[in-house]
C-alpha cells in the first residue's frame, strides 16, 4: 500500500506530504463503507485529489463514471461505423468463396511474418485467435459473418491500420474508407488513442487528473474527426447527442 500511495503522490501531487498515518480519516463520516465497495487504493486515489474531503471524493468518483459512460456512448458509435465500413470494403474487394473472416488465406487471417526485436512474429495470429473466440461466443455451429463481427473487439479493427498491415490491408483496401491522401499513420495513431481511452473507460480507471482529462477530451474530438471521414452524417449525430463536453466542464468542487 505504501508503494501505491507513493506512486499516487508522484502522479497527482509531487512533493505532497500525506497528513495521515493510518486510515482513521476513512471513518470520519457515513462513508466508512466506501472502501469496501471501491477498495482502499481506489478510494484513496479520489481522497487524495479531494484533499480528504470525502463528500467531494465521492462526487469526483461519480463524475469519473459519468465521463467514462459519456465517452463510451460516443466510442460505440464510431466503433460500429468503423467495423461496418472496413467489412464492407473487404467484402467487396476480396473475391473468396466465403466471407473473409472464414477464409484461411485472407489478408486478415493468413500467416504474416514481421520482424520484431530480431524475431519473426506472425502478426495475424492474434486475428485468427480473436475470430475463433468470437465464433465460440456465438454458440452456434456456423454463425453468420454479422454475428461474428458483433463479437469482435475494437482492438481487432484497430490493428488493421498498423504498420505491419500497410502493404496487405491499408494500401490495397482500407485506405478507401477515408478521403484521398489520408495518411495511414494518422489514422492508426488516432484509432490507437481512441482504443487506449476506451480500454481505460471500460476498466473504470480514473480520468480526473489533468493528463487523463486532456486525453479523454482529445479522444472525444478524434471520434468526431474520424466520423467526418467515414460517414459525415454520423459526425453530426455524435455532435448532437454527445454529453462528453458538458460533463467534462462540470467538475465537482467543494
């Protein structure tokens, strides 16, 4: 615990000296039950930021949940648009007897070796594993491609634009999802950042530090930017329905 608190000190308040020796402050009010709910380390994160004002700490926690939920709302819209766009392009361009998900030598599933730290790595091995797991979760002998796509994580689609797939996916196919001359590196960077923030939101990690707040704010804007490239009408819909900006501007105070 002491190492954890030391780390929190470094991240949130360099040089800050904790005014407590134990956890007596946790029983000052009717919120003594909260550590059992959140765990001591998670609760102490919010207490530290709230300078041990427990009412403010619980308000900050609820604010953090609201940020995550609002972000996930917007992220869900772009995730569905992205996977449907990629699937439409690959389905149209790839001439296989079955859907590209179920073909062993499609550019998404065929063994693709790349050098990583002087080792040869099959970068499509995770794709094959993800597809197999998605099929298993469908709990049907032969699920449809739509059912499998619905079970694939955002991370599956995110890696389609990485450097390892530039020649096999981006150049021949996926660049068509974006305006002419859009750089793969740019798309890969923003999708990667969206995926990182999405993962933090889904794991209930704190967004209430200046660095994390900046990241989620930027990711929210990137969702709209990405939607403008893929489906402009969706970008307008996200802007009309998103609550992320207003929630970010409503930080609880003493």
